């Protein structure tokens, strides 16, 4: 938008500032949230100093709501897709480690660098960790109201690394029975695993590598085929059932390999 200083502006203060700027020979200035550039227009109407003022409202008009920093929450579309695809996410932005993620459609983790700060799976929606793929969740909570499912690993392990708390709410399901799959608690502050939903038996591997420890909570048991206690204290371990009965085997590993 160009404003020629041929008549007084509605804002008399801005008019005076521009007029003084003209006389002083200032070519660029900032007034409030508006960039004001004084330039020679070549031919056309000019003021007494042979210049015009170009007002660039390049931040935002007063009538619009300003954007306060980058997006902090990214939600999947209802049709979902793979984690690394822009088409999976509303707004076309793939999540990074500093954002909160909401799963609102079927999403599958298809790489080893998928990351977010916190994670919420909505009711009736599914997050799948594909074979040999990794999802790293930061210090924000993981709240499951739908389904978290792991596909079997082969040459590697299908893993969710969690630095925060995990809550599996009533009606929600975690299915990690396939070979070489694991939930790995690796925070630096005390963590909790609250299970009020279903953890399909048996969870292939549950691992703890947090010196501040993990506390098991919730009304339902977690049946696990293997528990790896690399380091840290596991509190309320009676909420974990080792093995799935019958001829199944179970293992507890203490310390690193």
C-alpha cells in the first residue's frame, strides 16, 4: 500500500513523523508495527522534497490477530498416513521434537527419526510403529485414548522411547506382542506408567533406563514377556506380570548387555 504525502494523514502523529523524516533525509524508519520507507518514485506526483512515502504493512494489519511464534501442536488428518509425509498432518508440517502431536487418524511411523515433545492418541484412532522403526517422545506426556500398535521387528527393534509419563486410559489399548518390540522409559526425571486400559498380553519388552526411576500405576496389570532393568528403580513392580502363563517363558535382565 502506497501513501503519497499530499494531504494530512488521519493519524496526525504519523504525518508529523513522516514530514520530519522527509526534511531530515531519512530513507527508512519504523513506526509502531509499520515499516516506513522513503523513496524516489521517479515520475509521478511528488512532495515538496521530490519524494513519496511507501508504507509497508508487512507485519500484520491492526485488524488481524498476530501469530505468536511457531506452531506448538500438530494434529494428523482424519485420513492419516505415514509420519514422515506432509500430507498426513493438518497444515502440511511434519512434527519435530519440540512440538506436541495429536493422532486423529491412522498414522504409522515409517522412519527411525520420528520425534515429538508429547503425544496424544484420540479415541478410536491408531498409531502404529512399523518394523524396525523408532518414535522418540520428549518430556511431555504420552496419553493413549485409542490404540498404540507395534509391528514385529526383524534386524532391529520397533521402539517408542519415552522421556515423560505414559497413560493408557480406560478403553485404550497397547499391543506390543510382536517380536522385537519395546516400550523404553529413558527419562531423566521420575516417570510413571499408568495403565487403566488394556496392554495386550504379553508385551514383548518393557525397558527402564532412568536413574530417577519408574512408578507403575493404574488399575490394570501389565503382562510382559521381558523386562530390561538397565538402571533405575521400578516402583510398584507388582503391577507387572511376567510371562503369559502356560508354557510361555519370561525374562528379567538387570544391567546393560
